[in-house]
């Protein structure tokens, strides 16, 4: 592990890049299944097609995609359709690799001063990333769901900002996640992990940017409210069937319940000092209550397990990520029974939620010795930036000083 010679590139990043390329080639043959929704939506939003503009969602409730996603999709419109599609696939795949870098750096900052071996952390990110990449390529290349990709990417940026204590950035990135895909509302409990003095201001940034993106559509066309009632078939392999919901399509209460359950579980995680579980718990709520079973949904679960395995626990082997990949993706490929697939999805969601919320966690060595972790490199209030130290980052003089040149993830 560590750097490749004198190059700034690290071995685990090079291996994950190669692993991404392999999956990219496999998925690209039958890729971009849903890219036409993004192209149609951005053309409607910018008035290139009649019935769009601020009437976009009123006239096309099937476009369950946030306006930020359409803005980003417009960047690929000047290219020929096939070229733009390939460039979008490559762009989204690159975001997946950058997510691995962000999570690794967030984990390094989170555990700074605890005596964590950075090479072990790199190995943990490598192993968890190897499970994450197949599902990321599924959402980014095979289905080309730019909205889900951006929601997960902005959420990862929010996690990175949270660890570094940048409260304003946390609020802005969470807003961009919701403005990319509405179900990202389930990640908002990350705001509660901020210190109280800045929590309200960060939440105000989130609320303001979400309102700025969505209210123009609702205020100018009240029919936009109908988009929230758009339904899809309740598939036989959904976990909903196992909890007694046999409606042919999405029940009226389902979408609000998804968001409410995700927020409730995330809030509980923060109260139990396990905020790295927020993303996984919101993803669990989604797959338990969603009537559909598209494999790209699993990307949010694997991002949640990646964050948990890298930041939330200290075991070398990130087995939660691999259990998620085998249970959710493996069952979709290998288990022929729809009912069995639904049971596996339900069992994984319940089991992983119970594990991250209640399983006893290892205490860092510095805490077992009565010390607290060292704070990350300062970018202080005095410098005019909205940066605060999180409670776990404040350290007395006895904390271990960083080792010069110590490799990080």
C-alpha cells in the first residue's frame, strides 16, 4: 500500500481504478438504459421542447428527477447523442472513484490522533471499495441515473465536510443532494451531527437552497403537486410484499413513509453517536418500502456500507459491504424466486440497521487510555471560514501528534 514510487497516486486507488474499468467495459455494452429521461428532462426544462419550463413536473410527473440533475445533464447536450451518453457514463464512473477518495480522507481525518494504522485504513477502503464499485457502475453506466449519482456524490461531500467541521458546506451539499433526487431527504439527519451553535445555520442553508430549486415549479403550477403521487408497479420481489402490502402500485403513504423512516433511523443513529450509519439507514428504509427492485437502488446501500466500514467501525475486513453486495446483487442474479429475493432484501435491511445501531463498537486506543483524537489541520474561524471542531475532534495536549509524511488513504 502507499504511493506508487514518487507518484502522488496510491496503490489502492490504482487497483480500484482498474477494477472500475473492468466493470465499465462489462456494463457499457448494454448501458445508459435511462439516460433518455435526463435528455428529455433537460430539453423540457430549458424550453427546447413544448410543455416544459416551470411546467416540467406538472406535465411530466414521471420525471422523478431533481432540477440540479437536469442542469448537469445539459452539459452533455452539445455533443452528438451517442458521444454525450458515453461522456456522461465516464463522468459518473469518475465520480465513483472520487467518492472512494473522499471517504478515505474523511476516515483518516475522523481517526486522526487515535493511533490508527493508515495502511490498514487504506486496505479497508480497498476491500470495501471493491464491493462498492460494481453497484456504482450499475447506477452510473448500466442505468445512467445521473440523479442518483449526484445525490450520492453530494452526500459524500457532506460527510467529508462534516468530518472537517465545515458546517455551511454540510448544509449546501445536502441541499444539492435533495435538489438532485428527492429521496435524499433521508440523509438530512447528518445535520444533527453538527455542533448546536452552527446546526441551525447549516439547516437554514439546506432549507433555503431546496426551496430555491423546487418552489418555482410549485408556485407557478400547482399541478406539480401531482408529481408526488406518481406511482410505479409493486413488483413481486419487493420487500413490501413481505410486510403485507400487496397493492398493485405504490400505496399513497409509501413515499412519505420512506422519507420519515429514513429520517427517524438517521436521527436515532446520531443520538447514539453513530452518525456514519445515517446513509446506510436511509438506504435501508428505501429498499424496504420501495415497490420497485431495480439493482441500481443498491448503490445507495453500498455507499452507506462504505462509509460505515471506513468511518463507523475499525475492523480491517469491511464485511458489511460484502454482505450487502452478495445479499442484494447476488440474490438478484442467482435467486430465481421473487418471494425469496424480497425476503433477502428485508432481512438485510433489518439486520444491517440493527447492527449499526446496537452492536457494540470497539473503542479507539486513545480513548481507552483516556485520550481524545487530535483535530484535523486547522482552517479556523479566525481565517473567516465557517469551520468548527466536532466534539470527537477536540484533543488535549496528551493526544498523539501526527507523524510527518505518514501516508493517508
